[in-house]
C-alpha cells in the first residue's frame, strides 16, 4: 500500500489564511460556459417571420386571429407570384426565349411520336422498330436520336437562357415592400388592359 508523501503541499496542514483564501472557490461547470465564437459562414441562421401585427408566433392567438394571419400570408404570396409572372410576361426577351423553348420541346415530342410510328412502317406488329436493316427501323432510330437532341436542348436552353431572367425578376420583387408590390402589380394590370383595348379598337 502506497503512503502519502508528507512533503506534498496537498498533504500538509493549511493555515487559517490559506483556508480563507481557498474557501468558496468552485470550478465552473463546462455546461454553463457560453460560446464566444460567432456562427460559421456555412451555418444558416433562420429568422422568424413576423406576422402582420408584429408578432413572430401564433401562440396565444384565437382561432379567428390565426386564420387572419394565414389569409394575409397567402395573399402576400399570391401578390408575389402574380407580380413576378406579370413582369416576366411584360419582358419581350423572356417572351421570345420562352417561345423558342416551346419550339425545341415541341420538336422533341414530335420526333418521339415519329420514332414509334416509324417502327410500324411495313410491319403491322412493330417488329421493324430499331431494326437498322429496314427502312422503318432506320427512321425510328433517327427520329429517336433527334427527339433526344431537341429535348435535351430545351432543358439546357431553359437553364442557360430563361432561368436567369426568372431569377432576376424574383429578386427584384423580393426587394420591394408589400406596398410597392401592390402598386406595381396594379400598374402592370392597367398597362395590360390598355394594350387589350387598343388591339380590340384596331380590329
């Protein structure tokens, strides 16, 4: 059995002054320690969405008040989507590119149908499909390749040419206040109505 060394300071008797100075000192628990570093840049801090009355929660509200809050949120969301769509519709560049996208997609679907129809040329049971030794099979393969080309082109075109314009309009609407959104939406609707009236009078 080991013996405690009498020369160790811990095993020596303490004086009255040493007892007073060491009394009442406890080690802090690590669970009470607070982090001193800020959140990393990759950490996403989600802010609570405020209700129209300034509160951030529906706790304590009556049923009618909660319905009113949800109705107001849906109304703001509808205005956001309507304004974004109206701005896109008024953008001539977006409209022309959207038309081109429909052309690519339409051609892709046409060639998909042509690929299946070609397999039945000269063979009612469709045995010529993808058979390169027959005319119907060759047409079927060529049509299928063109279908893939146009469909993939439409996807790439949408991603490269149309999506940036859509994101730009969404960002612009997001930066506006609810009051400005309503005013801009009303102006766009009035301009659209004037255009329709001019077209009718021209006829």
